[in-house]
C-alpha cells in the first residue's frame, strides 16, 4: 500500500446507464490472465502504481516513487510520462480520477497551512481539471482528513469518497465511505469488511457503487495483501471474493493498489512479482540477471491489468 465540490446530475445519470454487459451465451468464461501495463514506459525499473485514467482512456496519471506522473496515449502505445504540474515537491501518491475526469484526489504530505515545513504524513488533496491543464491542489476538509494517516482515495459517480484510515497507530487500516451531499462530505462510515484484526486497503469502487475491489490482509507473520471483489446487495456488501492465484500470485508477494480502468471493467493493480530466475543458470542468464536492475521486472512494484468480466458475469448470473 504504499473543499466545495460539485457533480452534475447529468453525469450521474450517464454513469447509471453503464450497465454490465450481458452474460456470454453458454459455457464457462476463460480464466482471467493479468498483463503487464506498458512495460518499459509506464511500468519501469522504479516503483509504479495507482493508474488513474481520463474517461476517454487517452491520459493516465500514476505514481512513481512518491511523485505523480502523467502520460498520454500515442498511437497504439503510451508516450513518455512527465511530472504532473501539481507534484514533484512533496511525497505525492495514489491519484484517483473522478469518473467524469473533472478532478483528481491524491495523497500528499505537503503543508496544509502557510508557514508549515510539511504537512501530515498522509492527507487527501483535490486538484481540478482546467481545460488541458490542472488547477491548484486543495486540502480536503477535516470531515475527511480526520488525522495524519488518510490514504487510498476512490471517487464514486456521485462524488462520494472511499478511503482508508486507522484509528490508532496500533490498529489496522479500515475502509471508510464519506457520502457527498449538497456540496459537502458527510461523516465517514466504516465499511463492513473483515473484523478488528483485518487490514483492508486500497479501494476501487465502481461509479455506481455496485461493486468494489480492495486489498485485504489477515494478521500473521507471513501475511500478504490479496485483492478481493465484493458486490453490493441491497444496502450492504456481499461476502468478499478472493480474486485467486492468477491475480494474487502465489501469496509470497503483496498485491494491492486496486484501480479501475476507463471501461470500469478492467482492474489495474500493483505487485512486485517478476519473471523467475532459473537456477542453475547459464552464463548468458547470469549476465541478463545482472542487467535486471534496468528492467521493468527487477523486483520493484509494477502495474498489471486484468479483466473483471469473469466475476461481473458470475454475479449477474446469480
């Protein structure tokens, strides 16, 4: 895991039209297979995570080693990323795009008040889209930033905000939701996943809040974060479903930082999985391993993607 807002009614209505596609005619769907996202350009030798896409899919904002970067689609690929105009001076990470692309919410340790040398270790900030550029970052109100450890924002279609927070230094992170109503955030409500021992992190909520993907970790010496999906049943959430070995790997590494793509059916996530190193190996393999530090699969976090359709279609079939 590493203000006054407004959301138009027309945007919300448009998002509600995004119904899930009809289930495939017959037979089981193929297993979901994760793919590395833009290796060597977006996913590189540093730690990359948290892709947030513009609605047209042609702009991606993501974090790399506590700096927020922006890249534009170029033909069939992605152009080289550059530092976002609102980032670079402080530890900035975990950008999350509003479904209509009008603003971003991200985590920063920048000062809140003039004259401060630095701010809380993790608070949520908003920056609005202004034409082809971005406005100034604005600290979200105290109803959201209730302490110095507020992280992992995800913005719903009506502007409501999901995030994670811990109530004390010893307690695990929990998922919270702050309803956005009449231009302000209401008191956050803890989401009903796990128990007091379970750490839940990195929510990625569908615009209509029909499902959510998040990371979770039970306590223990060999615990690792795994991704789960949960569907809304009535006014609450159903039992979270483990996304399985294909997504979460063997369990020896953390899989986290869930994000949804612009189609709201593709999951992006981060993990430090890499290509296996053979032993015993040839001299050529040893030389290739020596050069690994300059490759995307050098053991740092990278961004992967996988289709959520197998899980979405299974839920529709219930």
